[in-house]
């Protein structure tokens, strides 16, 4: 079942629209490098398209009906949007779900120290990374510091051209004989990923005068003390902006495309649909890279509780109605697939691999080896999806995550399937997944928006 690339099938009008979507997508990547920033940006975009917070609806005891658009935010790190459809919500929703966290370095709670004339911040890496990829690259510091009085200070250093950046140092090649003999997973140890943040002294201080100077600068800029690191969430991400890749500008090179490429295309689709027959829902969550745990991860009750609140405002006040609505829903778990890389062909099985430029990718199952930890979508649901894609002339491909027994991975699909709803993974092919810079095809970004719109409006 060969698929041509979308470059061979798009007409001039589609290529024009594709480029517009690609530019919007790059802006979102630059403005939303962390989950908090993604939620803030999604909220702003939603409100411009007529969405209102469910909290305001609850305060006003507003009765919701077809055509109404609402959103809810949890912990400033997860957001869900609903566009209420014409049919009874008890018959189920069409749901797009993606995650907005990405691999990175997190600052520890007691991080700042001085050693031999340098000031450092101690870090703990987040998610699955090749640690050696995170040294000697420019890093930006994003996040919040919450002071004891409840004041929240937003931090963003390294993105403006006039900002300083930070880095993790590495050993020069001339002295690295022993280091170069190590296995890749220990060439750089986790406790060696400490961030270089200063070297200038504060001369009227006798001890740790470089550290003291850093604290002085933080006090001047943010009015925070060293103790305030205890209640901070600070993340280190690559300082580079999303860029066109290739002589032909056909690809995008950027940080965090796993899984923001699916999050933003899902949101673009959600904001661009008319009132659907079935209630449409887009869910953007945190913590997928570490197991979907925590209050803002998919294992939490955030989505279930919010849906119950929504349905109460629609006149459904029984737990059974909520269970029916969720179990009868259908979902695309929008997460990326490992793009086929011909330079590393030995880990792929090409008949069942995801290729850049050939459209959205459906993964019947993920997991590892014997499908362990996987949601495995049933054949009837896949047939229904094929029908929707054909009806809307959307090109898609199917894939697995590499050769059997080579590796594997998971998504939020199996968690939502626990409700009894139909779920399948549907995302985009990405090269260099989990590295500081990932690669995607622009035509896939555009085709994903088309696919997600088709699903929201036509899946029955």
C-alpha cells in the first residue's frame, strides 16, 4: 500500500494554505515551550474564538446548549475545550487528546551553588533523553517562582536576542580519552547536567561571592530570594527558535514537537469547526513523558470531573449520564510517530513505518515488544476512521514504532480506553524524537489539521 508524498498531490491553493498553517505552528512552538506557556497561549487563542471559562459559567449558573464553547484549566498545566454539539452529549463526544510536556532539564529545589569560581544550578532531567545531546547548547530558563505571599513571578530568560543564555559544559576532546570509551548512556551522567550561570564576583562578600552575585541579580530583576527556589517550577529548554529546514524549506526544525505538533494542530482544527453534530472536545495534558501521572496528567480525574461539571450545566445531573457520555465517546490520541530515517533504517520495518510527507499516522497499537502497555484499537473503529478520512479526501498512513523487539513507547490512549471509549493513536511522523531539535514535514502539519477537523465534524 504505497502512499505518494503530499508534495505530489497538493495544488497551489493547498500549498498556500499549508504555508500559512506552518507559520502559525512555528509561532506557537516559539511561544509555548513549556506546558504552562502552552496553556496560556491556548487560552488566549480559544477566547478569541468565543470560548469562555467553565468557571464563569458555573458562577452565573449558565445553562449550556448546542453551539456554546467552553474551556477549563487545571493547575495551569492542562486545558480542555468543549464545543457543544447538536446531538445529546449522552451519546458521546469526538475527542482529540495530546500532551504539551516535552523532555527537558528541570531545576532542582535547592539548586544554586558555587564551585571554583563558577556558579551553577543543579538540574534533574525530565522524560527520556540522550543526556549527551544536552551539553554545550544554548539553553533558556522558563517557568515560575511562587513566593510565600502567593505572588507568582514568571521567568523567561534566553529567548530574546538581547538575553543571556545558559549551558551545560562538556569535557574538551583533548582530555576525553576515558570519557569517549564509555557507553552512550553514561558518557554524561545525570548529576553532571549542571547549568553554568555565572562567574563574576560580588566583591564585598567574603564567601561564595559568585553565587552571591547571581542572587543579587535575581533580587534586582525578580525580587526573589534563594529560599524561593523551594516553590519554583523552572525548566531549561533549547534557546533556538523554530526554523525552516532544507534548501526547499519543506521541513521544520524545532524543540518540543513531541507532542506539541499534535497539540497545536488539534487546537487549530478545534477552533476552525462550525457547531458539530457530536460535541467536540480537545484535551491538552501534562506529564505524558513521565507516565501521565500527577494532577495535570491523564491519569488524574481532571477530564472526568470537568465533563461532569459541563453536563450539569446542560441539565444532566446523574453520574450514569457522565459515564455514558464518556464511554460512548470516540477519541484520537494525538501523539507523534517515529519518522522513518534512512540513515538508521536497521531499526525500522519499512512496510509499517511512518514517513515524513505522507500524511497523518494511525497507530493501531503502541507499547513495546509483545504490545505490552498498549491500547490496541479494534478493527470496526479503524474502518469507521478510514471512512471519515476518505469522505474528506485526507491522506493517512499506518505505522508501528520500529521493528518488533527493538524498542517501543506509549501514549495516553490506553488511559482513555479504560473508560470503554474507542481510541486510536493518530499523530505525525517526526525525526530525532526527544532530542533538543526535532524534524517534521510542513505538509504533514497541514494534513493533520485537515484530518482532525474531519474527525471532529464527521465521526459518528
